[in-house]
């Protein structure tokens, strides 16, 4: 996410932090570099111009110029302005006090509306809602079938009228269906076009008039750069949108769309779609994204992901077992599977502060996890509970059963033993990393 822009801004920020004195000339030179980085990232020119002007006005203030660490003060101003550009604060969905809440997803064809419909339904169900997906795209071949497949995979109901081409009627009837099934959220997956046209807009305006949605969310493809701004402006002026969701944000190395669209439309970005899996939808936090872009990390998002993946009671039980030296290979497999639920390792590394680019860019072969799963699952229950009994003949059998070599089994078992010892040391307050101090509340 934003790799190219992040690399450039992080180099500039590092240079800024080292400045012990800043004058108008040196600040202008720094801002020129920031300006070029943003323009190369395809950020809207007017947005860049206002962004730089705001930073210069604040950074030339007496309290910054006379401070002991002016470079760090300027970095803080850059971060604050970047946060403001992205929306300032988290913006929540408009949920009606009288259900069902109607959310209408709109956008061009190929922007990812249908997949986003399922992701949003999955997200809302985790919030305790009972969603109903509605197939309002009656033009694209297989659009209804795609939504039904996604709904089935999540066990979320899908309403469709396969032979009806009247979209307003389908949307209206879906509200009756929601009431009969006690669904408190209705998500309308509307049709897109390859380009904005009058027919598309008129249909959406009619649907809006018919069902009075509580939230009209524009789904835009982050990869399309400046075109996103034009699309968002047109949809907002013609239909009136309440929010935006950026799809394919994990593949957007530039970041121009995210950094321009809120500023230009005045509408908040509420979600970021960051992968192909149906649980890969993130709430859009402007402050966290700004920190991530500037290389300051996003530890709060990692904590959110961990809380979603890990059960508190299970964690307490696991802690007890580790302290008693009873951490088994079954435990190892469970924890590894939960960590994978948090997202790819590359994603998680990108959220950690101070991780060098060469480490972030290392290609981690996710197939290695499947290999470890195969090794553990090729063991008997007794072997998983007590790995000490794994003699040569047992390891040979496991290697054959998992499609590996005996050396692979030996290597994995060594890693497991090292990890088990390190976890026990950490829980007992010892530091396996030598003289590096652990936090007092580290558990």
C-alpha cells in the first residue's frame, strides 16, 4: 500500500527529523521535495498546492522556529496535515434507529462493488447485524450468480428476482423481504457501467427515490488514480453520495486516489478493501493511514486484527500451558492459523514502525505455512502432544506422509523448540534478546 509514495516521504521525513535549525529557505526546499513526491503519486494538483501551503504557514510559526527540535515539529505538522487530507477522523456508517438500514453501493463496472457487498455484509454481521444482500445488477452477465455464490459462502441471504429487469421494484421488494426475515441491514449491489452515462445515473436516482437509502456508498478502484476524482465528483454532483470505499488499496503503490478523493468531494472514506478474502475489509482510519505512509507504523490496526483473531480465554489458557512447558504442536498449529487470519505477513510488517524497506520487501512464501500444516497433521495425536517421542523412524514416516524430506522435519522441530523456549522465557520475565529491555507490563 502506497509503497512508492511511502519510500519517498520517509526519506524526506528522516532528513527533516535531523534538522536542528529550519529557516524559510530550507523549509521551502523540503516542501518542494514533498510536492514532487505527491504529484508523482498522482495526487490532485489543487490538493497538493493547499497541502503544501498549510504546512508552510504552520511550520513558519514562532513556536516551531524557536523550538529545540524544529525538524521533529515539522514532521508532526506534515503528519497532522496528511491525516486531515485523508479525512481527519474515522467516519462510521449511517445506521438507522428504525431498521432496516439501507446501504446502496454504487460505482463503475469493475470497481469491485459485488465483492465489497459481501465483505460489508460479513463485516456488519461481526458487529451483531443481520444483513440481506440484494442483487440489483440486472445487466452484467453472471452478476446475480456471483452475489449468490458469495452469499452462500458466508451463509448470508441474497434477494434476487432473476426475471425482473425493473431495479427500483427489486429494491423496493427487498425491503419487504428484509422485514419478513428480520434482517436489519439491506445492502443493494447496483449495476455499474464502463463509463458514467445518463442511463446509469437516472436509474440510480430512481432507486434512491424509491427506497430512500440511509447510506449511498461509492466504491472506487484505487488503481485508477486521478480518474477516481472525476468519477467521485460526478457521482456526488448527480446522485449525492454519503461516503466512499477504496477497493484494491493493497495494490495501490502510488496513493493518489486516497489522498485526493476526500479533499475534492468532502465525503469521508469509510472502508478500505485490502485483499481478495471476504474478511479483508478495514475501517478507514485517516490518522493510522497517515502514520503508515510516513513509516511511523500502525500498531493499533495490528491490535484490532489480533483481537479479532484471538479469543481472550484461549489466550489465558495458552499462557498457562506455556508457563508449565506444555505448549504442544496442536497449540503451535492453532496459533499459526490464527496469525494467518490477521492477513499476510507483508501486510503486518507494513504496519510495524521502523521496519527497514529491505525487510518489508522480502517475499514471504505463504506456502511455507501450508508445508508446516502438512507436517503437523501427518503426526499422530500422541506425537503432537509429546514431540519428544519423535525418533528417526517416526520422522521418516512424517516426512513421507507430508511430502517432505527428513531434513525438513528436523529443521521445523528445531524451530518449534526454539520458539517454545523463547515464549516461556518471555512469560517468566526473562529476555531472550539479550540486553534489550522488555516493557514492565510485557506478558
